C-alpha cells in the first residue's frame, strides 16, 4: 500500500478536518487518532502491520466524522463523499484516496460496499484498520473527551484496554457493540477494564 504521507502531511489532514469541523468534532477526531495509534502499536508487536497502514489509520481517524458537516445521522456516507471530492485530496492517487474513504466511512456498524472492490489481501488489511478505528471511536463514544486510556496490552488472546472514565458503563457497552469485526480480524477479544 502506498504511504499517504508521501502525498499529504499530518498537518494537511488536520486542516481538512478543521474545514469540516462542526460541534468541535476535531477534538474527538484527535482523541480517536491517539487511541487508534496506541492500539495499532500494541497489535503490531504480534501482527507485523505496515507503517503505511498505520498512517492510513491515523488519517482515517482524523477524518472519520467530517461527514457531520453535511448530516450527522448519515455522516459515514458523507465522510466518504467529502474525502473523494475534496480538492485537497486531488494529489492522492485514487486507490489510496478510496482506501481512506472506505476506512473512515466504515467506522460505524455499516461497512462501505466498496470494500468488495479489493482483492482478499487488501480487503483483509483494510478490515483490520476499520476494526481498530471502530474500537478507538467507541472509546470516546460520548465525545466528551473524558476517557483516558491508561494502558493497552495483549494477554491470553485478548486486547486489554485499561481506561479512566466517568462514563465507563456507556463506553463498555459501545466497545462491546463495535468489537465483533475486531474479534474476527484479530482472533482475539477486547476487554475493557477500569482503573
């Protein structure tokens, strides 16, 4: 997979997100990016993922809610639309831009149908990124930015995420709700624990 940072820098991605920032989603996006990067790094120790995939995941996390600019209730499809149409993405090769839109646009329960356009290897790689993004987004589900991830570890075929949050119950339920794809792709459970 091509590296998106060969075409755009992280600051460019944040500028695009800021352009579509409504109700201060940019703070949520930054938090999700942080969570996704930490989960990715822990998984990378065992699954040997590529750096270009981490970069695509980071960009997807920053952009995953920009569709709220158009309509909150169907923001996932609007996120995809914005990514594919945004003039600042014109320098990004189409397939890479499409991969970005598929990952960012699949962070909820609905999977972007364009995932089926990829061969099995590429599809599996993108599904892993989507799975990580879904868990990361669920960790800040309330958008109140009060979840702090204290530690992430792999133990007994489980991804253990230790958090501090005054919304633990809501976060716990959302992570459980969004963890099925993760469990399928990584053959491990997600355990959320409070500190």
